[in-house]
C-alpha cells in the first residue's frame, strides 16, 4: 500500500470529518416534489432476506415500485419474484428485460434505472456491489455484514465516504438498531441508567445450522456453484458465523460502546462437532474478549451445536446497575446492583425490519437520506477482528484488523473455475496476514 495504514484514531477522525462534509450533492430524484414520486427499487440477491427486504421496501410506501431484480441463479430469482408479484400486484413492474441472472446481475440491476438498490447476496459480494451502486448514484440498503475480509472492509469504508460526498442514503441491515424497545434501552444506557459501563457479555448460542440440503457436493459439480449455493459454510463467502450471524450481538456491544473501536481482542473457538465437506470450513463456536479504553472489557460467545444451552442475550454491567436484554423473548430490563428492576420495556407490536425500511424511504423522500455507513463498517470489522483472533489464536489490535492484507474473496470468479476449499483454521498454526 502506498499510504500509511489507517489507525483507530484515523478511523474516528475520518468518520466525523466525513459526517460534517455530507449534505452537499443531491441526486436528481431528490429535487422537487419527491414525496409522491415513484421510487424505483432494485433487488440484488433474491434469497430469504432479499425477498423480505423487497417486501418491506414496498410496504414502506405505496409509491415504491420494484423495478429490477438480479440473482446468481434463475430458480432463486423466479421464486422470489413470483411471490412478490403475488403480494404486490400494482407495485411490481419487473418485465423479463429487467430480470437479470448471473454474477454480473448486480451491475445490470444498478444500470436499469433504479433509484434505490437492496443488496442482499452473501456478504463476500457486498463491497463490490456497494461500490458499483454508489458509483452510479444509487441509495443503498445493505444487509449485514458488509464484508468478510480486511480488503473488502476498506473498500466499504471508501464507498461510505463516496456515498456521503454524493449525499446518498445508506441503510444497514443491523436491524436491532431499528427496534423501538432496543432504542429505548440503549438511550437509557447512554443517559447513564447503569452508571459507567464496565463490562458486556453477549451471546448468540444455538443449535447447528443446516441449510441447503438439496445442494450437496454430489449433485452440484461445479466448485463455484456448490459454494455459492451453500455459501453460509465457506468463510470467504459468509465470513464464518461470528461475522455472518453473531455480528448482531457484536453490533449491540458496539452500540453500547458509542461505536468507538476497541484496542484489541483475543479469541477462542473451533470446529468441534461440525464436519463433512458440505459444511465447508467454518467453526461451530467462538468466544472473543474485546478490550476497550478505560479498562472496559466486552465478551462475546456464540455457538452452533445441537443439544447445548441456547441463548441470545446481552448483559451490560455498570458502576450503578445492570441492563439485561433477551433477544429471543424481547425482554429488556434495567436493574440496580441488588437486582431490583428499575425499568422494564413493555413489548409492543413492531417489526424492526419494517421500521428500518419505513425510516429509510421516508428519509429519501424528505431529501434527508440518512447514512449508517460508519457504524455498519465498524461493527463488521469488530466481528472480522474476532474471527481473525480466533482463527489465529493471536491477540489482534484494531489497527491490525483494519490493515489486514488477507484476501478471502477471489478477485475473479467464473463458473468453471477450480475453487479448492481453504482448510479449516488451526489456532497457533493459521497465520495472521
Ligand atoms: N438482518 C437480518 O436479520 C438477516 C437475516 C437473514 C439474513 N441476513 C443477511 O442477508 C444476506 C443474505 O442472506 P439470506 O439468508 O437471504 O441468504 P439466501 O441464501 O437465502 O440468499 C442469498 C441470495 O443471493 C444470491 N447470490 C449469491 N451470490 C450472488 C451474486 N454474486 N450475485 C447475485 N446474487 C447472488 C443467492 O443465489 C441467493 O438467492 C446475508 O448477508 C445475511 O447475513 C440478515
């Protein structure tokens, strides 16, 4: 690299400078009476979450129109589009000429005349798709996480900066940030309800994840198709479960820490029970300790092993109290140090996935598109850093993770390429790059 490596301080500084310099250029769609204008939405990645995001985007405003869709595979595209056409008869306008299949489908969706793109492929592709969308001046909804490696994350940071220069909206699928009860809870934490935050322990523990039984090695002969169909199990595509899934817990930790980066982390984990080539090279458990300034220590644990205790919880311990969040039952409480409940969130009927789209499209229509870019990049890097520490068995600083040269995602892909599976990491032997 020609430039000196970015540091924790640079990361914070550049975020705030960029924030201050946003609000200059407005894309054409934002000029004039935009509130009732049709906003054309393009979907890239027509799987479970992409289809869900398209549903929410269309529900967010009757003048939002699904205009183009793209997926690596035709069967995924047809199934998703068929369901969306059934659900939203007048809001889906996607003729055959705007249905794109293949690895370049994202560019065709972006170039089809859309105003907003929903990026919901496996996360390995997010940096490339986000960069192309922002280069073309599109507002973006991006599912979490935003990258799987250091080069991808740095690309996302550059694109975030570009999106701010262009005043484009960026909404991140770290959906808990849009949950009304979680917002109430984190506001109380920020206002000092438990005093000074000392420690956080967050968990994402569940059973084994068994996806895509149909697409096994026996009946999917091309390496790339096999791995894309089963993307969850390959570290280059998903980032491993700590990045792909448990990043939600890590994002809540980051939220409580004011989205300031930690100093370093250390991790333990492995692949104890998961086995077989169809399950790629990801681990089945992680335990990471993050050290923040002022002796604040945050601990993350995640596991995907059947017949083990499940929990999706976040406990924050402060100098004057405790905050306990149960993500499964949606119970959130603040207690004093003796355990007496001082405040409890009364669950209300709300859908955080819908809230994020409602707020995002409203902000675009009000010509004040918001930008989650900095915090989505920061939370993604936190999770990547935890994986790096766990895979290598080494202490990893924020600067090391931010400047990592390990490139998991191949620069060029073609359907007939040989794509050997990288061996499962071995702490102590796997090197940090
Ligand atoms: N916020 C949440 O709570 C939440 C929940 C589930 C999934 N997600 C995230 O959403 C993303 C997608 O997950 P999913 O569960 O929908 O997976 P999925 O497998 O159901 O869908 C992924 C889709 O992307 C397509 N695809 C793969 N590579 C592509 C490429 N290069 N170009 C175009 N299309 C491509 C696949 O064919 C598939 O249709 C992941 O990043 C995941 O972490 C977020």
